[in-house]
C-alpha cells in the first residue's frame, strides 16, 4: 500500500494540509483473532483548528464557534476503528475530519423572507371550512321527530 489518497478537500480549493494533521494509533477494542493483540488499527486524527494557517480567517472563526463543544484547546479530534485495517481507518478518519470542517465552515443560510398568504387561498380555506360546518350541522338529529 502506497501513500494516503489525498488531499482531503474541505471546500473549494481549501484542503486539509498533511503537515498539520496529527495521527495516533492504538489497538481497537472489540472481538478479534490472533492478529488483534499485535495491530494498532484504531486511528485518532487531530487537527489544530485554532492555530492552522490552511483555513481562511472567517472559516476559522466559524469552525471555532460551531465546533466549540468538540474542541479541546482548539484541537479537533476524530476517531475511526470500524475496519480491521489501519489504512482504511486512516481514510475514514481523514474523510470524517474533512466533512466536519466543511459543515462547520459553511456560510450561514440566507434568512427567510416572510411572505403573506395570498388572499385567494385564505378565502378558499374559509369557504371550505364553512361548507364543512354546514355538512356537520346537517347531521344533527333535531328535526327528525
């Protein structure tokens, strides 16, 4: 197996810089075989959002604000241990990190412009409501005696 596929694009021309990624490997929990006690297949990927030069300043502020609950001293951490292969776990972690940062740095949605309900629609609703009321009123057994 060769190099990691990359670069992991966050959005546009901005991508995760390999030099700023910190990798840590450990043994995955869960069942395994003879191979389980010898391979460090769990991957922890860390990225210092607060001190990075890869993100534009506006994106960095957005990411720090939106990911505040996930950051420890400005560092974002992602773990992957789904696969038995360390290689595939590395790919998963990097993809997850890029997706998290893409979501966190996205521009805020446009504010909704309030619109009025068209008069015709409101009148039709009231007409149908009145017709339904007449139908129900006609069901009362008052004049059946």
